[in-house]
C-alpha cells in the first residue's frame, strides 16, 4: 500500500507542475489553485507513504517520478526538446527509481 501511495504522490506531483505551467506566472488563478491543491495532496500522500518506507528511498522515488513525468509532459505537451542525451538522462532516473524499488521490495 505504501508503494501505491508513493506512486500516486509522484503522479500528483506531475499534475502540480503542469498546472503551475498553465498558471502562466499566476496570471490564471484556476490552474494556480489546482497547482497548490496538487502540491498539498502530493505531500500528504508522501507523508503517508514514508510511514512504512525509508524516507530517503521514498523521497528519491517521489522526486524521480515527478522529474521523469514532468520531462515527458514537457516534451509531449509543451514542445520541449527531445534529444538522445535528454532521453538517456531520463532513462538513468527511471533506472535509479526502479533500482530503489527493487532494493526495498
């Protein structure tokens, strides 16, 4: 259950970043509000996950999910650069998150 909460927290972190991008420097209040609520929900889920998981592992996985998800979202939705070095770096983060998950399983 803790891993499910952690992955949900990471997914909500992606929503937060997308909403804050859409808030356009706080000129659009609704996406900004979604970003704030998403941030709070993500942290809430993370705090429940770390009740049962090592804090360092949980935090690394949480940030890794967010980082990879936001990078992919940026490429898909915002036209961010798609390059081999960028994909390799994303792959390294995914490998690290997967490795931490396997170690703690």
